[in-house]
């Protein structure tokens, strides 16, 4: 039998936990809960209603709470933090790496934040301040300052003895040691595999790989994710403008960036936040969604106003009212297909000034060919349905116009919104729907008014 997918395994685990939650003993529940990874506990908490979530949270072991709080969405993190005592929050922060603590500490109340900083030694506090000095969505904000550096004139034997005696523990996700000069300027990196397999008498400088340049601390997190994807990196050094080594970024942080970006794009198309709690209070969810519904109402009223201009025409030929949704929906779907392709290409960095024009021409061509194809099909259906050849020709022409319009709008709206500094995923769908509805109705009802009535 084929193995269950990760999604099926997660769903099964959730169902099992729900059964234990309803009928199991407290000890059995706690044992099962703390046998999970932090991310799995976070997923479980997000899947539970609020009253059960608070009960389950009390059973999470203190040493896991910090990591779990990092993995849940912002709404739930804020809610759980409000329920925790100051001592619990300080304890939760102590188990976190510096880069994770930089994300976590900004959500804490000021008084708790000061206590956390006071509980840290000066070295860790300095590392934290360095990470916090950069924007959250940059390489500097992602980096972990816990790195292992070596000098180029050290031998492999010296490095290995240093790792055994001085370090004691190698930071997680360490696949390279970074080579620096006496001023801590980044020179290159040495794979751990080389240190373990090459002659102990060889010098680090002889094995050093200088092809991997340091990532600028101000590089955006999306560009960092793209770099990791293209170069298949596990970790990478982060440097300042003087090429001084600041820290490193690891693949686990990049995966978080990719996931958050994907969730943002998906949820933004519906005007929602990727951090919204699925079981948030009804009033809070209503308030958040009301604004987006209001924006959509304005666009719908605009389309209705266009229809109203042709009220007399529709009254004389009821078939127009029946067929109007066909024209609008065909244009909307065609435009959405193009819009999705363009937004995806923008997210992956595949589209820019150099190739945007060719993409627009290509999408216009696709819209035209699809318009002709479906215009013929819909025209034939209309003639057979209403026994009116003129009506068939008119709706066919309107379909062609609206599919070309949808393709043009879908290709250009994201580019224009990005140039204006707006989020293409957030506003693109509403603008596109408005354009295809208005143009579709104008084309169909306008041609009908000219030739049928």
C-alpha cells in the first residue's frame, strides 16, 4: 500500500488528538502532546477552537513554548502571550536562538522585553541588538549570529582540535565554516566534509572556496530565498557593506520565508491576512472582512450602473439579461488566468522591464485565440437557444472583446500596481473583475442597443 502523504498523516494525528482530548486522561494527553515537534504542536493549536486551545496550551512543556509561539500565526501568538505570566514568557525566550528571539521579543510587552534583555549575557545581548538593527524582511533580520569562523593559515588539525575542545557543540545546520581575516572580513568558506576527509596538515586557505560571496545584510528576504533555491544552499554567510561577517542564514529560515510569501499571496487575493486565526471571534473576523466586502460593493455598483444605462434595451430583449453573466464570467476567468501567471512570475523574479512587453503580447495573442474559439461556440449555442442569428454574432463579438481585455488587464494590472508600490496580490483581483465586468457589459449591451433594438 502507498504511504500516506504528510497532509494525511497530519489530519490523522489531529483526529487522534481530538479523540484523546474528548475522552482521554490528562496524563495521556500531555504525553501525546509533548511527543510532537514544536511546528506540529503549533499546527494543532491553530486547528483547535479557542477554548480547547487555551487548555491544551497549558499542557505544553515550558522548554517547547518558545518554539511553538514562533510557529503559530500572529493572532494566536498575541492571544497566548496575553494569557502567560511574565516568568513564563522569560522562560520561553531563554530556549530560543538569537535569530528566533529577535522575531519573538518584538511581540512581548515592554516590561517583559526588558526582563528578557536583562536575563541575557552581554555577548548574546549584543548579538540580539545586531539582528534587531536590521529590518525583519532582510537578510540581516533573518540571520543567526552564532557562526564558526577560522583563519586561512590554520591547519585542519588545529581547526578540529578547536571544535572538540573550545566549541563543544556545533550550531545546527552548520555545513561550512567561514574563513575570515584578523578584522573579521569574510574571505570564503570550507565544507565540513573537507575538514573530516582531507589531510590534517593542510591549511584552511588551501581548501577555502571563494566562489560563494557573502549575502548583503540589506538584501530582501525574497531575494535571499531565490538565491537559496537557485544555488541549492543549506546555509550562507551574511556580510555588511565592508564585507565584515555578521552571521549566517540557514535553510530552515528560508523555508519560513517561502511559506509565508505563498500564504500571503493566496490570502491577499481574498483581502485576508495570512496571520488571521481560523477560530477568531466572530465580531473580529466580521470587522476584518467588512472592509474588503465594501470595496467589492463599490466595484459591483459600478458594473450595475453600466447595466442600468441599457435598462430599456434589456426590457425589450430578455435574452440579454440571461446571457450577460456569460460574457462577464468568461472575461473574468481569462483575466484571472493571466493575472495568476504574472503574479507568480513576479514573485519568482522571472519578469521585468526586459521581457514584460513580450509577455503582454503573448497573453493578448492567447486571449484573442481563445476569444475566437469560444465566441464561435457560444454564438452557436445562442443561435440554437434563442433562434436569433444577430444575437449570436453580438455575443460572439462581445466574448472576443472581453477575453482580449481580460488578458491585457491580467498582464498589466500587477505590473502597474507594483510600480505604484501596491501589493499586486491584494488589489489585482478586484481591479481585474471590475474591468472585465464593465467592458463585458458595455460591449455586449452596447452592440445589442446598436443592432438589435
